């Protein structure tokens, strides 16, 4: 087909603009190819703007533009987009949104580049067959294409409620849950529902860049609270509530992104006590609940399971542990906050498409679901060990990163003075894509870092090769 397209591309200049090209039958006879090949070649030229096709009439050489289109003057938009509104205290609310941290984890690397930057499972770890079977069964359900309840299918809401409650089945019900289009959508809804524009919002530092982007887009002001190996530091959280008057704290208590920290057992009740004393909500982003490794011990309960007073708003998604395109998640809350969350969800998106909800139900209700989670646990464990071993072998002078028992990445500290952007660019030239650490910090970072994801790799061989390429980047920059 490519050879025929090239031949037709050179022949098209023989015709005047608007003149008809030979018929498909004539081209089949002239070039000795099939009608399908001719159709594809014509379609290629049409996509390039060289020919136009008219059903029943044939293909014609495209007419030349009558003139060069003048570039539009959009400079006026700089003024309109730079306008700021004021918060209740009179402080300006910036309207710019930096999506670079999100882009770094969503961008697909070029062929041949090893992806240590992505935030989703490699296709070999995704339940593609189970998803296909679930989608087929969902499509046969009566009313599968009808409008769902605005807050989501009750059966799916009930499943999420049981998952969030854990052993205390019944403590959280379907009526406490609203289905969302994934975790990012739930975060956006929670921020808009629980914090007015211009308000301070306490966040972990470092934290997930997508949350910071949502905060800025919502017009709120993220205030960093440092974390250590046991999660957020309660004494600093209390100080931050007192200093800012914030009414919202967003955290990831389980395998925090990017540090991998798990909120310590002694800190869980402290976080809830501090938030209640401040009259504030805690948004619990439980993104890694289904990314537990095979060698992990018993998982802690959700914060919401220990909170009957409505302090905690819980967010969970199926996307991370299945496929980027299964954008089905949930937000759970109690009291008036739930109704506001529901209202914003309805205003923003109406509802999550019913076929997606039905597919999610079929998947989590099938025997394949348990098998998939076990496969993910084993695959992530194997990849994590390979990355940690390769870093120790190839880059022994670097501080060893904390090795979590869940999640999908390691948080690697770089030598002092390292320019993360330059390092990432050199690493990419060496054939490995990484996520610089700066976008993970709401304020000035204490040290340079890089996030290295092992979940998006094909396996241990690719991880070992990728770390060797990282060593090349370090050598070129004289960092080790």
C-alpha cells in the first residue's frame, strides 16, 4: 500500500486542481493491486490533503488554497487569562495551572525508550482478557445502555462501600458512596466541594502532582506539611491547621505517592483528632489499596473505617490496578458533605457511563478479579526487587531509596545540586524516561529527587537495562 501511495502522490501533480483521478478499477489494472489496496492508498492521500473523495463520483485532486491564511492575533488572551480574582482575605488567586508533573506520568515514551515515568501498569499486568469478557457480559445486561442513577449503580456503590469498610462490613453503606470517573475526577469533586476558592488546603509534601494541579485549577492554595518514613508528621499538621485556619487536609495514608510511606499506626488517630479539633475534613486518597505487593503484611484499615463522625472523605479507584481506560472510582462521605459531593459530580459530568459501571461490576464480581490482584502483587514485587537490586549494583553511591511493600515506584534522592530537568533530559537521550521530583513539592524542595516507576515496564530484564541507562546519564553529568 505504501508503494502505491507513493506512486499516486507523484502522479497527482499531473492533474489540475479539481480534476478527476483515474477510477479505482483503472488503478487496479494499472498497478496490479487489489481494490482494497487502492482504497487505502487513496485514503492516505486524502488524509494528506492531496485529494478529495466524493461518494459515487471518485477521487479528485484537491484545489489549492486561495491564499495563505493569516495567523490570528490572539495576544489579547494574555490579558484575559492573567486576570486574578481575590480570596476572602483579599489575596489574589492565581489562575495558571502547571500540568507538567501530570504530563510526565501520562506521556508515552518513544519506541525504544524504557518507561520509568509512567503511572499505570504495563499491558502485561493489565487484565485485558478479563476486561474484555466483563465488557461483553456487561453489554448483554438488560438496560446496559440506559441512564444509570446519578450517584451510580447501587450494586457497584455497595461493593465499594464494603471494600472501604473492610472487616466492619455494614459500617459504610451504598448510600454513602458516589461513583466517579476515576480517582482524579473524585479529587477534583472533593476539592470543589470542601474548599472555597482562595482557601488554604493542607497537603503532604512531597505529594502527587495531579492533586496539586487540581488544587491550582480549583483556585485553592495548597500548603505543604512534610512527611517522613511514617507518613505525615502530626505535630506539623497541627501547627499548619493553627497557622492557616485550613478546613481540609488531603493525604495518601497507604503507600504515599511518591515516598511510598504508610501512615504509622500511632499517627492515624492523631491525624483524625487534629482534624476534628480544627473542624476540618480529611480527604483519604486510597489510590494504592489494590497495588499491594506479595510480601506485604496485613494492610491497615482505611481512615474512614475508624471515623464515624464524617471527618474523612474517602477516594478509591479501579483504574490504577486495571487499565487507564477503566475510569471508574468512588468517593465516600457522611452527612451534608456527601450531598454536596454528589451535586458537584452531577453538575460536572451528569454520571459515569453505565457500560463502564456494568463492566466494573462484572470484573470485580468474577473469579478473575482475585486472580488478577494476585498476579499484580507478584508482578510488582518482582519488578520492585529488580529495580532496588539494580540501583544498588549500578549506583551504589546514591542514598538507597525506601523500598515500600506496595505501590509502583521508588523515590530516589539525587546528589546535591543536581538539576533534575537536565538529568531527565540526559536520561531520555540515554533511552530511559523518568519523572523529575520538583513537581511533587508544593513549595521549594529540600533536595533533588526523581521518581522511578517499575510498574510500566515489561519485566525485570527491561528494568535492569533501564538502570544501566540511568548510570550512563549519571556518568555523562559527572554525578557519580
